[in-house]
């Protein structure tokens, strides 16, 4: 009998070296011992779809019979927790996660219960980071295996002695035992003592052989007759490699473009950090990918921490996948690029300052009715936050403290805003107040409005020396025939459109299909998509609300839960779908290379695919007509003098109709339910003028 200790990870990294030290500690404990067991140590783990996603070290273990004496508490028969004292602990299995730090003792300090480290002369909360990693791992287990063990988290201080840790508590002779800090040198007894403290109340049992009372340490909960193999569980952490290696050529080219960098060749580069930078252009001119490229360039050149904000959950999913493929780090004391919805971002700020919050039964803060259909509560809370900032109630020190405690969500060097034309004035004011206009870079989609029908002016109140603006004209996404097609649609809809095709992006195909999407059409076009080096992820479906089921209840914000109504029909045709209409999926991304993405039209802005199928486009147009609201869409009195409700309704719907048509790179498929609808008649007329580059199927 023996305990097998295995290790895997990137051997070139410091985290792997730390994992080797941990392996040596386990080896020293069990060398020559008559104990049967299996321990797996994994370094440099990427938890696909989680935030944070990067874990320094995970250790999993399972033993046949491992008894050790540890100072711990136990659960007595009357359910009360007994005092801390040495007891015999029977360790059945464990799951540990380690955040490693190489800071010296002078660069760490304790504030309350939080351990802070210094990075770029700024304190960062490692305790909060360690907790978030634990819950990322918990969610990852549940998503991959359907259950999660109890996870103990530790902060491994590789250059800090045990006496220096004791000194943090200002009492070197009798430091508190209830913490999770590991010094540069430790043994298994200390590791499991701290783990027992986290479990808090270990159950007791009487050993049948010795008749002694032991405490039971167990992380994995077993059903009757159920066992878990450590090596098999460890394989779920290979998912990142599988996803990374399975990414299609389209994603690889995109990553290559992003990592190439663009700042050194752009006139606006010198304005970053000194002025508000505005990248302006219509759909398909590459604004989103340019934002991402700038953010990644800033990390490589300046070691910056950059956050991209968007209204679109689906875009968050897409960019998270790209960043995972780039292996972008997300540690608190390292450069990084991250993406978040603006609602989530402001939620963290509001909760951090306890604005509009209530407490759960576990004393966790939350905001009830944060997002509603009319957004009244959301806007009210933002107004309150801005008032506190303007009045000085929330000042520089309060913001710095918030950035320490919620570092992953709030502490950023640069804020990059996608589709900034769709923000509200109060959102803009708060961003400027916290970060300063010179730390903000925005992509302005001209007149593509979703959240409201009134365009915000980011330059209002600024002098010409306060901002630098670009005007993007070239279509960087779509091939020439698709750019020309969208231009013809825009002309028919009387929408100004000045996007020019790139000379090297020739070709492109448009297919109009009357009626349902068919298996034959799919098999033909998916084969062509794959023949160009793409995978299923690169063929995307867009659907109207009429093809979703919203009778599934609501989320915690009151938003309806949805799903694609034709999932069974698509499955029968052999089409695997990652259903992005489900709100609970939109903050992660597909990890199955055989799955096609599917989103509602309302979520398609900023997305792209080699092949894009717009299903029942006429139903989507009708939906937009039906849901249009009469609002003042212009400044001043011009709306009342020169416009009409019907004109503004047509303009609003027409602009929306153009957005999904700009998502495809090579092939655009449009299905029309009613060929005699206005959009059907218009597309027929365009086809008749372009029969060589378009296909019409009835």
C-alpha cells in the first residue's frame, strides 16, 4: 500500500514550482507509511467559463485510512461545537485550492480579516480573491460533474515565514489560528489543521477496531454505493486544453490580429491616458475588435488592467472565449483584460457602497429589483450614487477602499466601452467621475440604438482638446458582396450608410430561403463553413422572440427565462445548439466544438460568424414595429417640428433590421416566413438585381 502523489501543469511557471514543493510535503508525510491513497496536484488551472478563471494550484486527495492528530473542533452529540483541542482526525478525502504569492513580508499587511499585498504601490485584497477562486471552482465542479465537494482555500506565501505571519496579528507568541495563510515552510499537519478550521464542525464516529472516537474530515459527499476516482475527476481540468486546441481558424486569426497590436500605428495612440478616445463607425467597421485589440495592446505595452463594458451578455460570452484562448491572466496583481456587462459592473459598485441593498439570511448584501423593464430603480440608484460622489460623501479614499475589496470587478486602469452611443447620461457621468475621461476609450456606433432611442453625446461639456475621435469607414468584418448587399438594403430603407468594402475581402454569399430552415440547406452550408477551417461555433443562428419560449419563470432581476422552441427539431436534423437565449448561459460560452451558437436578434450586436443564419427575419421586423415606443429621440424641439411618430418608428425598425445583416463574414442566410411581407418583397427586389451573387430558394 502507498499514497500515489501525481502532479501536472506547465513546468515553466512559478506555480508549477510551488506545486512541486507541495508534492514534496505530501511525499514526506506518506513516504514509508502503510496508507493507501491517491493525491493529484494541478498547477496553472484555467476554469473555462468562470470569473475569475485562473487558479494557481488545485490539490485533490483520497485515502483508505489516514489518521492524524490535529488541533480542531468537533460536533458533539447535542450538535454543539466543542472547544479547540487535539483530536484524532480521519481524513477520507479533500479538495484544496491555493493562491500563491511571492511577495516579501514587507509587502503584505492585514486589514481586519483581509490580507493585502502591494502591487504597483497599490494594496490588493488577496483574501477576497481567494474566496472568489473557491466559488469559481465550486461552480466549475457543479457545471462539469453536477456536484461540488467542500473546498478549502489557502493563501500560500512563498517568501513569508511563519513568524512573519504571526507578526501580522501583532502577537507573535499567540497568533490566532483561524486564518488560511501558509508560510514558505509548512507540513501536512498545519495544512490540515487550517482545513479543519474551515470545515469548523467535524462529525464524530467510533472506530469499530480501536473503539476510539475519531473526527471525520471529508470534502466529497457520497451517495450510497457511489465512489469518485481522483484521476477521473482531475480530467475535467483538461477542458481548457481541449477547447483551446479545438478553436477554429477564424478564432485563431482573430487572436493573432489582437495580439499583433495596433497602437504604434494609430494617430490616436498618444491620446490614450490623456484624452477621451472615441472610435466612431457603423456596424461591421470593426469597432468591437479594435477595442479588444487596444485593451490587449495596453496590457502588453503598459502592464495595464483594462475592462471592456457592454450592454450585451452574448458579446461578453464571445469575448470571454477569445480571452481564454489567448490565456489572458486575471490575477489581481497582474495585467489583464476582462469584459463585463455594464449592469453587473454598476451592481458591484452599488453593493460595495451599500446603496439600495438588503441582506439575505446569510447576511450577504444584494439589491432587490435591481433591473426592471422600465429601469426606474436602476436609474434611481445610479442617481443616488452620482449625488454621493458629487457631494464628496464618496471621495478618493472610499473609492480606493472599494477597489481593494472588489478588485476583480472595479480596480481598472482603463475602461473601454462598446456601443457607447447607447449609454445613459448618468452612466457616463459616473464613469467619468470614478476613472476620469482620459482613462476611457469608447466605440460609438453612430445611430445603432437598442436600450433607448436617444443617442448620448459623449463630447458634451468637453473642449476639442479633451477628446480624440476617429471615423471608421472600411468594412472590416464582411466580404465585399455582403457589404454591397447591406448597402442596398440600407438604401431601400432610406438609412444613410457609408461603409466601404475592403479590397482584399472579395467574395461573399447571400441566401434567401422562404419558409423553414432545412436539413439539406444546413448540411451544405455547414460543410462549406468547415471546408474553410471553421468549426460549428463559427456558424451562428439568430432568432426572433417568436422562436423562444419565455414561460420558464424569471431570474433574480425579474427578467424572463427563455429557451429556443425548435431545439428538438434542430436536434432531429443533427444540429447541436448552444442556446444563448437562456439567460443563465450568456455569461459563459460553449465548450463543445460541435455546437452552433444561437442568440436572439436583440443580442447579436458586436457578434460575428463565418456563416450567420437569420431565421424568420420578417418576424423580427414585425416584433420591432410592435414594441416601438414613442419617445423624444432628438434633442430640443426638432422632433416635434420636423418628425412624426410613423417616421421615427420606421427609422428605428430599419436601423434594427440592418444590425443582424452585418454579422456574417462570408455567408448570410435569411429565412422569411411570409414572402409577401415588406421585408420579403424588398429582399426579392434586391435579389432580382443581383442574381449572380444571391440565391433565392422557395
